[in-house]
């Protein structure tokens, strides 16, 4: 999948854009605050239904405007589909192929987009929630049954939590635990299989980027020697005190390490960025292997925290993958990109192709 054509209206500083991109590497050049990051953010929002910079939809709307729209012509082996979103302080509306989508998973399936920005180190440094989100994006794109299993688990967990908070009987709580454990087993199976594949692919990228062995240690969120139903029963009193389950897939983690030691809190910011980049590239490779079509990779300011040698390694690996790449650069910099790179210049919120 790739973005052949993109239309943007009133998204942050971007007033009106309608442009076609290349299928491989696309360079977006411009000064600071010219709209480079906003362009990548618009693409990300089209594929995820949310921004990577803000949780407030209203902040994405250009000043003195009521809403933004982003429309993309997405190429795939099955043909071309048009995806569109519009958003304001009142909410988000999304369409795919002329029909309103029932859930954002439809957008995500149509446009698999991943992001490498200056904050990518937070994948290592932050808590488990960010890594679970990263893991589940990958599982979603290669295991069709995952989303239904996750929804089953989330519904059962919500119902059990309500009973815990309102003093529901043990019998009522136990009834939801049966469904909870069944759905959790399916979620865990899909995650574990994907994490094993991610580990294998990430080791190669880690060695090339860092010269050390990278490991991804999947922790499912409850003891390995118990099924979840048993763990929940044993911890029911504590769960009642907290009003929510303290064990389960919603507590899972993907712990990252480098050279035999945990990466979180123990390696430099630049190393954190390369660890995060390595598992992201592994994820894009797995996506292509499983679906036979490339995803979209957004790279904002790849030089941040890295020396020229490591930037060159990172760019070289990215450009060797079957992905559509969008990478930003300041005008006075020269990234080591392929000669066939499509080049664009953004200035004052407008975008043009550089011939």
C-alpha cells in the first residue's frame, strides 16, 4: 500500500495541498516551522485516525478554520481506494471507498503507516502502554483474527471491572472471567507468535545499526505458569480493592534490550532511537512478508541525536526495504538518499515538487 496522491485542507499550517508522490523515497525539504512535520502528521492521521503529536483534534485545525480534511489515493495490489478524514473539535469522520467507516481499524488496514520521529526513543524510555500499542499495530496487520479477539477481551474486562467496582457477586464476576480468559488466550497467542518473529527480524537490524544484539522480551501480563482464569480468581480480592483487573493482556509489555542488558534507562538517547528504529524496520519488513505489499514509513528529522555515520546506516537500511518513505530535511542538509528520490519543497504551508 502507498499514497499516490494526497489532498490536504486546513490541517495545522497547511492551507491547501493537492500533490502526487513517488512509490519509493520522497524527500520533504523546508525550513523549520514550514509545515514538514505537519505534512507527515496529516498522513499519519489518515492511516491511524489520530495524530502522533496531539490528542486534541481541534489543535489540528488551521487557525480561524472550522475543520480539516485529508484525502489520500491509496494504491494496493487490489487497485486504488480513496480514503478521507475530516476533523474538528466535535470529532472525526472517516470514509473509505466512498462509504463511511464503522471503525478506525478500517483506515488502519487500508493504509499501514508507521512513524520514526525525534520522539521515537520513547518507545524504549516510556512505560509499557506505548510498546503494547506498537506491538498490537504489527499483530493487527498480519493476524486477521486479532482485532476480534482483542475486542472480546476488552468488552469482558470492562464488564468484570464494573462488577468489581459495584460490589457484584463472586458468581457474576466469575462468569465474565471465563470469557475474559478465553479471549486473553487468543490475544496472547497472536502477540507471542508475532513477538517471536519480530525478535528474529530485529536482531539483524540491531546488529547493522548498533553493532550489538537487540532482544525483544514479550511479557504477556500474567504468570507464565498459570492460565488467566486461575490468576484472576486468586487476585479477585485485590482487583476489588483497585476496581479493575491488575493482570491480563492489558498489562503486557515488550521489553527491549541491547547487548544483554535492558535498554530502558541504561543506554544513550541516540541508542534508544536506533533500538526503536530497528524494531520499527523489522515491523515494516514483516508487514511486507505477510501481506505482499509495502507500508508507509514517515521519517521526521532522522539526523536528531545521531552522528553522520549512524544516519547513513539508518537511511541505507530504510531505502533497502520495500516501503514507501517520506523523509524530512532542512535545506542546508544533504541526506544520503538514492538518486531516484522524489523531491518536494514546503514553504509557508504550501508544497511543490522540485524538478
